[in-house]
């Protein structure tokens, strides 16, 4: 039906479905979480001396190297907040990570306010239901309100050190190995 008032509930299925998926947040994972959108400057890291945007991407690239079949789905608010397409936003990643990006948890056909009001864990879970990955993990410093049935797939990162924090890095390596039957 057409002409109905209000937001549409239909979201097209993802182009890439199934497989092994890593849901990737940026803030608190690839760099400290204190990123702000500054007028005429774009995303800027504040209150984190000695740190730079996307500083842990090389480390993530290294950890993922043995697992060529793992695809990345962006689960970051940057997709919605910075109004960038997935392709344009993924250009901030190094080429090896960029090549793995197959989509985002947010789609422009979704109700933006309803999506933003949902906890991150439910945003990821919604994509899991649409994308139907064989196996999946999520890297995120936002751990509140994750559904109980998703928590074993969540690797909670340090808000400042991201994936470089030693226990986080060890958990990521362990869960990737387990995902691949090791």
C-alpha cells in the first residue's frame, strides 16, 4: 500500500547476507570515544591527548588478517550522524578493512529517530535478524541494554584504549578463533 502516513517499517534486505560478520563501532573501538562533530572541522577527537582518529585500525587489520571471510558491518552512529553513505564512510578505514565492509546496521529507509532511540545491542540484533550471519561478533564500548542472548557475541572495548587494551585484544583473538572452529 502507498500513501500511508508515518514511517515505513519495510527495510530492504542487505545485499550481502550470511557468512561471518564483525559489527564495528568506531568510537571507543578504533579510537577513544570522545569524538565530536565540530562545525567546519568534521569529526574531531577531544579530551584524548596523544590519540588520533582511527589509530587502532592497523591493529584490527592485523588481527583479522587470518580470517579473510570475515565481513564488516558498521554499527557506528557515524553512518547516521554524519550523513555519509557506507561507501563514503568506509573510506576512513585502511584499504584492507574497507574491502571487508558490506553494510551498516542503519539504513536510510529506517525511521532515523526510532533507530537512534534503540540501544546499540538492539540495533545490532535487528541487523542480525535481517542479515542472518552464520556467526557474528560485535566490537563496541557501549554495553548497556544489550539483549542477554547477544552478550556472548559482544566484545566490550575500553572507551579510551579501544581494541588495544590487552584483555580486549585477547578476547577478540580468542572469539575469532572460536568463530572459525579453533
